[in-house]
């Protein structure tokens, strides 16, 4: 995936994410955002995730799977949501700001995979490359490609994703749909 983002573009996006979180901690609300002040490529409608870590542990992760707004708005919103709306964690406090590490993932469009069985899916997955979205029978979940760093075997990757979606390990709904995607990811130094 090549969006032609320069190192400066990446730093500006990371700075925006951090500034958004800090502004909410200090001022109580996100900063005003003028999308037109950013280069056109950062105004493109793309989906993103913002992942927060504290001392190497997950502290929040929220994102969008489909592009619905300019990338710059999507990242600002997802930074806010990761810090303050991820229901797995308490909201980030001002005292934590210095200990947070921010990672941004920009997603490619989803590709519907042609599969009939779980075995088909396992054969098609590309560890370390593909993110995966599964949905069927009112169950839905995704893992970004970086999850392969913790779950390097396709069967374990899928098993944990099924659990995240609320499915039992043996379940495979008849109407299961699977989508693959890739990410451009970058994080603070």
C-alpha cells in the first residue's frame, strides 16, 4: 500500500492524534480541526485505526473499517475514541500522556474473500500481511495485520478472532463472509 506519505506527513498525523488526546485531557474537548489546512492526500476518504500503548501494553484501539470521512478527521476521531471511548479501559488521564505511545494504521479497501469453509480461509490468509474481518449470524470482528505479531499461526489467529466476534471455536455460520485488507502503519519514535 503506497499513499505517498512522507515522513513529515506521518509525523503530522501522529502529532494530530497526540494533540487531540492531550486537548481533551486538558480542555475537556477535542481541538477545532480545519481539514483544508492539510495536504489533499490527507483529505482523501480513508479508513484508519489509532492504537494506544502504555509501557508496551494495549491502552486503547478504535478505528473505522470503511472510509466515511477525510483521513485527517478519521484519525482525530479515532485518537479521541481510543483514549476515551474504548470500553475495555478507563479514559486516559492527563498524567498518562507522557507514557502513551501512538500507532496509526491506514487501511486499504476491504476485499471479499472467496471461501466456502474455514479451511479455505486458513489456506488464503497471509500471515503478517493481511488484516481480516469476519462477519456472519450477527457476529463481527476484525484483527489488524499487526496482530500476527502475537498470533503468528493462521489457525490461532482465526480462533482468537472468532472468540472476539463471540463465536465458539467450532462455529462457522453458513453466511460467514470474510474480508482481507492491508495497512500502512507507523508509530511514534
